[in-house]
């Protein structure tokens, strides 16, 4: 039986309903029986999926799209104050609800697992969703990306578990009260909202402090930021801390990660026993995500050997080293990586998976603020590729910053010895790659913006 829908969520209107986070909440509400409406900037498969669930989706933003009887207007931090639908909401005195508050309301009364960290949230949340579903526990879940199997980012389940990706970028993850919190890593990112690592730590401490009494924190024993956070929260008497990783003192210790082509075999030491299972995506970082998922499930009381077997059913998330296809002997793979740590991890994973292949990268920087702070590190990461094409910065929600361009990355890459080409016209990339690639190469489209659209175009050009 579906939990009761809060009054404010009975007839919600979502501004930007097609976004990864917003669409998931809208889908669950529609599945629970709410009368969902919203708008988005452009038509998409997500908009069609929402309509199939009974939602009304308008394309474009206009005041008349907001119905006068809407019970609330749901927004993310990306929605600007001058959005005509938001302005109209104020005129009609309709309550405005942040996306995180809407998600928190959906989790009410359920056993929540909230997955946080600078990197790896979507993958780990997805692994848990797939494994718990495989075990017949019928969880609800809200993820920042579409699962490769079910092809959706959210679902209302009849079980008592809710798995949610917890976004630290705007501190919205502080709204949740999980039974289990996962912290994969803690690094400085989202520079428009955080000025220092101390602010990051403070934010994560608040998130951890919201774990329900008697609940569990599952946290990395290897990553420096996570280790520091563990030190800071150890004195929370109502919190059980479970560490995982290769560190010899980890509660769930990673004994070995063995690459098997585009998969990995993972062996962990848990409760004095060794347990081996398969992760169907390449790279040590994804293997560690799976171990975090395993530890979280065990914290909920699920037998480890059952979970390990179910995790092997996970087949990936769209945009997380997703194979888009092959043409003329060239494989094209898509990566969402946009932070230097993520970029390095995915590039190293591809190197390990196909050691004898040339690796060509099409990288699109995401956000001016991130490029300003981390452009040098992005350039160094690209040195792991045999050759790279770097596009102009994808602005997303930001206005340009004077002097901040892709040249910051290209200059750093050149200094690191990388072979890098600047391409300002995205439409020319398929021709550029076709001129560079030869049979046996791997092409990786990388970034959090619309660089993902280039994969099919490159394949078509290669064909």
C-alpha cells in the first residue's frame, strides 16, 4: 500500500520536470496517485515517460502553464527567481517547495538509505535499487540517472525501503532522516556554494547527524576526506559507523579487485569470512561503490551472501561508462565524469579494460566555477588519454566568468604532455574524431553536459 500523499504534493507543479532529480520525484508521486504537472525547456524521452504515468508536461516555461489549483510548485536550486511560473506562483500564493523537501516527504515512514559523496552517488544508489529489487524487496528509489536495465531513474515500490541519491551540491541532503547513510568520499566541489573544505565537512556532518537514532553510517576507510569526516562524527553516540575499503582496519575490507574485461571480480572480508562477487562495470571505483552498497544492505539486516549475488545483476547506469555502440572497429563509450577525480577514475578504468587500445576522449567541461577552480587538474587527467578533444564550457545554470574558458584545461593538459585539440563548434566533433580514429580505438565522450549527444553522431559518422 502506498504511503499517504502529503497535502502539498496532491497536485504538484514541477518547474524543470525533466531534470534527473525532479523527474524521479514526479514519477513516484504519479505512481502514488498524485495529479502531477510541470514544464521543461525541451521535449525528451523523460517527458514522454511522465506523460505515460498520467502527468501533464508542458514544453517551455510560461505563467499560463501553472494551474490555479496547484497544491504546490516544486523547484530545484537551478530555477531562477524570474522564472515566469515561479513568479505566477507568488501571485497566486501557491506554496513553493524545494525538490529536497518533496523527496524527504516521499521517504517519510519508510526505511531510508541516503547515498552521499562527491562522486559515485548515482552508481551506488542504482546498485542498491537493482539488488534489493532482485531480492524481491520491491524498494522505492530516486536516482540521478536512468538504470540501464529498467531504463528509469525512479519507482514507487510496495516494500518498506526507500533508496535515494542525496545531493550535497546545495546542502539539500541535510533534509533527510535516513536509517542508513552512505558517504563514499568528501572533496571540494560545487564552488558556487562552498568556499572551503571546512564548509564541506560542516555540511556532511549535518547530513550524518540526521541519521535516525540507532542508524548506521557506511563510509569509506580509504578516501582522505571520508576518513576525516569519520574522525569528526565518531562521538555521535546514537550512530553506528561501518567503514569499508582496502584499509586493513576497515570493517568491510576489500581483499582484491580483479579486472575481467569490462567487469570486475571483487573479494571482501566481512564478519571474518571471504565473499566474492561480480560487478558488471569496469574500474576499481565502481567495485568500491558495490562494496558500499553491500555494507548498507547488511546494515538493514539483509544477508551478505544474498546481496552479493544480487549485486551481480546490476548492469550499469546510463552515462556511467555506457557503451553506446561500435562502428568501423571503434567502440564509443559515454562517461558522466566532470570532476578531475571522476575523470581520472574512468580513464584509468578504460585503460585497464582495454590495455592494447588507443583511448580518444571528447571532453566538455561543466560549469565556469568548477573550471576556474579545477581546470588544471582536469587537464592533467586528460594526459591519461592518447588524444583528447576539448569543447567549450557547458554553462548549465551559471553565467560566464571573465577569463574562464576551456583554454585553462587545454594549457594544463599540454603542460602535462597530453595531445589536446580545442574544438569550439560541437557539430564538427564527429568529423574530427573520424579523422583521428582507427580500428581498435576506444572513444570516450565525457562530461555532465550535452556532450552525451555526440556518441550516436560519432558512430553514424564512423559508419
